């Protein structure tokens, strides 16, 4: 939460290119606050996100994020 985010790919063409700051997260959704102050709720599974970590943008498939935030640290991922 609090990271800047951009939508890189989406099944919904209206969501592609959306950017803002992550303000909330549930098991299946991210809530993003846009520059104009409006909040948008997006499903994780249908999007590919790019998060700003420091000065680097990291691209993450939303399917990897589908889980409660507190349970995600227990997941094991293959190294790529």
C-alpha cells in the first residue's frame, strides 16, 4: 500500500494506462487513488501492474497477487 502503480495490460481497455497510488487491497482487488482524488477498484486477476519501487518500475502479473496480503508472504514462487 502506498506505492505508485500503473496498469500495463488489462482485459478492460478503459483500465489500460490508468495510474495512481494503491490505497487499499483485498484478496481479489486493489483500490487505486487517481491524481484527481477518485478511487478505482480493480480486480488483480484481470490486470498486469507496474509498481514504482524506489526509482525502478517493477512489472507484476496480477494473478501472482491474488491472495490476502498477509497470506502472500507464505507463498513460495519459482525462481525465474
